[in-house]
C-alpha cells in the first residue's frame, strides 16, 4: 500500500499513476538508456537532508586546484567552512555569527564551491534589483546534491525560456489569484473537515476536565498536504461534503483538466525536470506551509497575550455563532501581523532558495565571479537590530505601528521570507491564504494551551526547511457550541 490506505490514504493516487505511466512510457519509447560502462545504479537512500553540512564526495582534485585561489579582493576573509557548517549549530546561525565578525557580505568555500553570504537588506536589494537576472539561476543538480539539497529543493532549473514557461503556468494558471479564488472551496472545506475530525477525537478521548492532548505537527502537515493534493488531484469534489455544489465542483474539475493538458505539453518538451517540478510543488509547498503553521502556533503559545489578542479579534469580527470563512481574513489585521512576525523570526527557508551567479557581477563594490553560489541569510537579515527593535522578540504589534507598511511580497528587502526578484516564491498568495485561514479557524474553534503551561521548545532542526525539532503537544478544548463542528 504505497499510497497508504483507509480514510486518509493519498488522494493523489490516480494522478500520480498517470504521471508515472505516461512519463516512463514516453521516456523509454523515446530514448535508449544505459549507465556509463553498464555500472549498476547505486540504490542507497538518503534518510535526512542535511542542509549545507554534507561534504562533497571524492573526485574534486583537479577542479579544486584551479578554483581554490583566494578571491582577488583581500578585503573579504576567506574562511574554511565546511567543518564550521557541519557543527551542532544550524547553518544560518553559524553564518549569522560569521556576519557579526566579517560583515554583511563575505565569501566562504563549500568544498570546491565558492559562496557569497549576504546578511543585510541593502545588499539584498542591490542583488534583487540591479543583478536579478544574473542571480536567477539555481545551482546544478550535482552541485545541489553536494550542498545537501538532494534534489528536494524547489525548481532547480536555470533561468531561461523553460523556467519562464514553468513560472507562467504556475503563477498564471495553478496559483493565480483567480484560480485560488475558484479553489477557495477546497481550502475552506478541507480545513472544516480537519477541525471536525479534531473535535470528534476530542469528544471521544478528552479527560474528565475536558482537555485533549494533541500533537499538532502531524495535524498541520496532514491538513496542508490534503489541500494541495486536492487542488492538484481533485479528489473528493464529488464526495458527500460538496454534494450541494455541483456547479463549482465542475468548474474546479475544468481547472484540473487544463492542468493535465499542460502536463502533457511538458512531458513532450522535458519530462524529467517536470516530474521534479510537480513533486517539488507538492513537497515544497506543503512543507513550507506546515513549518510556518507550527512556528506560528508555537510562538503564540509562548506569548499568551498575543494568543489572547488574536482570539479576541476573532470573537469581535466573527462572533461565536458561526465558523470562520475565507472572506473574514481581510478583517483580521492582528492575525495577519502574527503571520508576518512568524515569517520574520522563523522563515521556512532560513537561507532562502539556492542561487548561483550566471555571470561575473559587482555587488556592494566587490567583484563576484561567475559560478559563485549566493546564500541569502534570511535568518540574520530579518533580525537586523538596526531595523527591528528587540529583533529576537515576538511582537506582532510592530506591524500595526512602526512597520505598518512592510509586507512580505518581495518589495521590502528587510522582510523577504518568500525571496524576491524573478525567482520569488510563486506560492506566496496560496501560502499566505493557508496560513491565515488555518490559524484563524483553529484559534477560533479551540482553546489552546500546553501541558502544565510549559513553554514550547523552539529548537529548529537542520534541513531543507527549519522544521521545529520536537513535537508540538497542545491541550485543546472547544470554544464554540457543539453544533458548529
Ligand atoms: C507558506 C510559506 C512559504 C514560504 C516561506 C516559501 C518560501 C520560498 C522561498 C524562500 C523560495 C525561494 C525564492 C528565491 O530563491 O528567492 C521559494 C520558492 C518556491 N516556492 Fe515557496 N514558500 C512558501 C510556500 C509555497 C507554496 C504553498 C508553494 C506551492 C504551492 C510554493 C512553491 C514554490 C516554488 C515552485 C518555488 C521555486 C520557484 C523558482 O524556482 O522559480 N511555495 N519559496
Ligand atoms: C487532563 O489532561 C491534561 C493533559 O494531560 C492534564 O493537564 C489535566 O490535569 C488532566 N485533567 C484531569 C482532571 O485529569
Ligand atoms: C462568509 O461570511 C460572510 C459574513 O461575514 C457571509 O456573508 C458569507 O456568505 C460567508 N460565506 C460562506 C461561504 O459561508
Ligand atoms: C529542546 O529540544 C532540544 C532538541 O531536542 C533539546 O536538545 C533541548 O534540551 C530541549 N530544551 C529543553 C529546555 O527541553
């Protein structure tokens, strides 16, 4: 049962099988395939993705001799780095400490590879505006693997016509505002279902003081993945939950058909990257959204005044006689500030997306050579004490006062959790809608606390995304009358 089984089995089964069958038949039909000197393929699996910390494999000797020459400009310290990055500290923390010592722009070497590390908004702005074309490529697969991204990172393709096409389809078709509006039903109903299920478990398993202990990482993960898979695979549209809404369901189905059509076009032009792309869209989009939901709830549980203020706002705008719906989100300004502050403190990709300089380039007065990696240290940049008072504190209020006009859409370089420029995250609107809707619904539906009111452990784990290291165990009890669940 590779797709699981039972009520929560993967809704993407038929879609996934179609893709696999079609792609493999086209691939095997169109090409003769063999391995160099008929070597068997190494079938080792990788259990964990170690971000930056894995060492490059062998066979680097000749290359490293020519590339290891220090950067011409002696103003940049060239530090010897992989050992530092492999330590117990997370890469963005280690690189942040280096920035304190060496400044907001410096280079390091990762094995044979040179990387430019950027930690402040001025340089970020210069890069994403005047050098944006030059930095719009992702590192090559092999190199990506060396860096530990292990192919799992979002779109690795270089900047060019293929990427433009891919981004056009993602942002204009699958993730466009219009499409997201059409697919609103999916978000809302899936959230509703998950809240209902949570309530059901509560009513069966609560102890006699009326509390249920729940591990929320799993719950957020299931919910996000269900929504994304339903958007792409479209299952459940004709299930019991939407029986009364044929017309909308049909419209959604049409969207899916268009998507499958594009899928066909892609398979003709370049099938393997496409598979990666789809996979990454599901994995990348689901993972980042889940990670952000976990941090947002953790921060609220560690800052109970903010939790209370969020719930007060929900009660003021929605009351207790109905559930939250999508059109309420605009009114929930404090909730939006909570989400921004979470994206500032715990951006899901603390080193942003991997980039590579496609040409030589001058940045901050320094010369950067073609082929250099770019590491944008968001974890550091977004906690710059020059721009944020008490930068490590969780203060959503700053987005209602001092930072009222700062948004996360890549125009304000002090806060770029979704990146910026041409390779800006195309899932930004969908991601924000999910964060707002799920948090609003959960906090409106349940009273939340931690066992013995202990603070939530905020340790981050190393990996592609900075997922919280330990489980998030929460005590919950309903806040609304039973008929609303
Ligand atoms: C909700 C939180 C999310 C965060 C914080 C986030 C963050 C990011 C970041 C930092 C990048 C790299 C941008 C750069 O290199 O400058 C990225 C790229 C990307 N994201 Fe997201 N993302 C989120 C949600 C999503 C969702 C929901 C989807 C899809 C449904 C998605 C799909 C992608 C794709 C396909 C790329 C690669 C774009 C390219 O290479 O051109 N993301 N994201
Ligand atoms: C109910 O469960 C919670 C969490 O396990 C615990 O803190 C609380 O004391 C329990 N109440 C009773 C009456 O058992
Ligand atoms: C959402 O709530 C608004 C009231 O704030 C209501 O007018 C609208 O019909 C609701 N939409 C749905 C789909 O329930
Ligand atoms: C938090 O979790 C980390 C990682 O598991 C652990 O090393 C640390 O001791 C925990 N901190 C507390 C206060 O429990």
